[in-house]
């Protein structure tokens, strides 16, 4: 069991994890007011304005992407989950916004020199092995115009040193996340148990954890520079910050 969870995920395993169950608990884990605050932080960190072209990698069900479109950005979102993309498209239609949603793998993007900004939000970086994680950054950088910005929001590895258990409830349904660290591979491991409609389902996810100096090396290797660190929602970053936000410019 330990070996299966600590290994980097395949595309198929990611699709299984980011399923309808993931969407079902979405507004409980990330209520609308939290999403609104995060959109404001992203807008400021990426220096966006009305008409800016923006790409979200790992956009999920569009909780951030569609809000950015409402603010006037020209947005594209890429995700590997057909289920979540359908939710994103339905939400965009309900909000009356036009968003380009693409089913795909962030390790191979169809765009070059197109966007003013790109971002990976809510720990959507690190799913693969180190080589493929760096490939994600190279692809993201290649999608940007000269002067474009890339934003990464990730958990702060120094604030996640112990085993934790988080329980999320929606009506009678439960999502139980058992979190641990593999100290030999520097990966954070999530064993997820879903109790819903009388059924129990399990899913596994692991992602690499990187410090700021590692981000600097990887981002410079991808052709980016002027790399800055921020804490949660754009505040000051310290060792106790729950999130590490990294902004780089092409």
C-alpha cells in the first residue's frame, strides 16, 4: 500500500481522484466567499486587467476560472477530468461567461506564446515525478508571451510535517482525508475515503513538495525569472504560512 500511494500518479489515477465525488464536496471545502477572495488575490498577483488572457492549468470545475472571466479576463482552462470540465462548462453557461475549456494533460500544452498569465492553483503542481513536474513548468512558460507571469499556489512543506486527518461532511456524506509524508521521496500522500449514498470508495493521491529555492531552480531552467514568494492569498511568506505562492516572469 505504501509503495502505491507514494509513487507519482498516472493520468488514469488522476482522473479517478478528480471525479464527481471531488465536485460533490467542492463548496464545503472551498465555499464561495473563499473562492472570491482567492480570485482577488490571483488578480493582483498576476497584475491582471480587463482583457488579459489567462490560462489555468488543472482548472477542475471552474470555481476560479469562471470568476476570473466574470471580472473581464479572457480565460482558458485545462484539466484531465472530463467530469469536472463538464461541471465547469455548465457553471460558465449559468454565469453567462465565455471560457475556453480544454481536456488535456498539463505536461503537453497546445498553446505557445499566447497568454499574459498562467497559474496552477490549490496544489495542482507536483503530481508527477521530478522530471515531468519540471516539464509542466516548461510547458506553462512556453504558453506565455514575453513578459507574462506564472503563479503557483502550493502547500508549504515546512507547515506539513505531521500526519493529519481531515473530515468534510455534506449532509449525510463524508470525505475523510488521511494525510502523511514520505520523507524518502519528499511527497505528501493523501488516502481519501468517500462515504456517500451507502457506498464507500477510496482514492489515493501523492504530490511532490518543493521549497522556494527548488522552485527558483526549476523556474529559471524553464526560462522564467524575477521569482518572488508570497504566503496565503498574497500575504507575507514565513515558515509557518500554510501556503507558498510563487510568481515568476518570462
